[in-house]
C-alpha cells in the first residue's frame, strides 16, 4: 500500500545528510566538549560550527544562540528566565502547551497573565496587545505561526510595540523554520525558540535565540554550559544535526516554498474536481499547512479511514490528538463547533511530489463519498 505522511507540522522525517552526519559523529566523536584536550576540542568545534549555521540562517550573532533539549525547553528557559516577581505577562490563548502551561503555573505563583484570542483571520491583533499593556508588563510571548491553523502573526508590528515600551518579546517560532524566511536582524524579537524535528532534523534538540543585552535567570542548576542556561554535557550529534538541518532548510527556502505552494494548489484543484465540499479556514498561512473542514464529516473518523489507506494527517495538533472534542484553538478563532469537529490539519512539505497529492485527494474523495452515502 502506498504511504503518504502529511503531518509535517507534527514532525518531519530526518534528512538523509543529517542522519549520516549524526551517525558519523556518534561513532567517531565522543570527547566532552568542556575538556581541554583534543578530543574535547573536536566536540567543541562541532558545536560551534552548528551555532554559526543557526546564526547564519536566522540573521543573528552566534553568541546569541544556545542549544536546548527541545522547543518546549526553549520556551520554558525563555519565559521563566525573563520574568521578575509579580509581573504581568501578555500572551495568546492559542500558544503551544509548553508556553500555556508555563503561564498557568506562573499565574499560580502570583504573576498576572493576559491571554489574547485570535481574530477571524487566525492572527493576534497587535492593537489588542497594545491595549492590554500595563506598567507591570515585563514579557510578551506570541507564537510566530499557529501549529493548528498555520496562521502567521505580524511579529514585526508586535516587536515595534514591545521595543517602544521596553518589554521583552519572546516568540515561539517552532513551526516556522524552513517555511517562512526569518531575519532576526530585521525583527525586534528578544527571545526565539526553535526545534530541529520540525525542519528535517533530529528529535530532542532545540535552540533559543537570546538577543545580546537580554539577561535570563537560569531555571536549571548545573555546569556552565550554554551561557549557564542549559547545564549538562551537550548532545553533540543532535546539535550538529540541528545545524545542518537549519542550513539545508533555509538555504533552499524559496525553492521549497514554491514547490509546496504548487502542491497546495494542485491539492485544492483536485478537491474541486472531485466536487468535495470543504472549507479552508485560513487564507494567509504557512506554506503547506491546511486547516481544512469537510462539513458534516466527523474529523476523527476521516483521520482513521485515511490512516487505513496509509495517509497520515492530524485532528487538531499532535499534542492534542487523542481527544475527540473540538479543538479550543479552532473555537477561539470563531470556527463553529460543528465545523471544528469536521476540521483536519493536513500538512505538506518538501518531501512530497505530485503523485502523493493525487493519491491523498483521490482517497479523500472516495472516503467522503462513502461516508456521505
Ligand atoms: N511550539 C510549537 C508551536 C510546536 O508546534 C511544538 C511542537 O509541536 C513545540 C513548541 C514543542 O517542540 P518540541 O516538540 O521540540 O518540544
């Protein structure tokens, strides 16, 4: 049976060259990067090369990048590290749990939190943020693009507000690397989280951009690795894998975006040809990420029927899957409960070809016709 993985937003397969590089490093390089001898230096050099690759891809200085255990850890280090006692934080109602649950626990510890809901375009309106700022606002944390909707926030506009008010701005950009160009030189972001497994790198490795001049309090105690913010002997192969993956993703970003947009157009054309009734929720979104409703069809049943045909997609995001309820993110974006229950997230990437798209559209139409009958 043909298999088509269309859940790129949940995670990506690892690139061949990244896997090869990591295998070679695991086999050949084992020195502790903190050791002074040549073994240590060799490991240290691999880490610093990856740091340069990340900085080059994102338009920042290499000293502004630390490596972490994953995107969730980057979010924790950034948010918990940036705040002072009893401060006010503004964020959105549709952040990933690694932001949302940090905010919940901070609220229990006396901080005040304001969460802003997305508008009907799936974006957080910068004006709504501005209106909620108080003298106690220390941090604003808004995701670059939403993992369920694919909607992209106006990060530049928000950063103009945070800059003018001297507020620290954290951005969860985990969904964006390799999908939209990001130039930290141009954006007034202070802290930005990324995760390698979303851009064809390995799982269990992330990075955090910390703009020069921003001081974070460590949330973990240990050795002095990664600017004293992420203690522990470094995951050398993972870091090298992240470095190569971000280089591959960002060097070819324009070509990849064009390819993915062509696939998207082909998919939509096929849905129209098959006369499938669908609603694409968000217009301006990450390339390849479709939050798409098939009215009157139960999303979970559709997911299972597609899985039986070798096609992998999501109902909600990966971290909320397993639930049969309508996604709160969709409801917050003013999507009715009926439509939310019929909404799937289909995400295409650079690994796909026209044949994959044709197969998904054909199977989708057959399944929907069967269910409707
Ligand atoms: N932030 C967003 C927007 C995500 O989509 C994810 C993963 O799904 C994360 C953070 C967490 O990343 P990681 O799985 O590396 O912890």
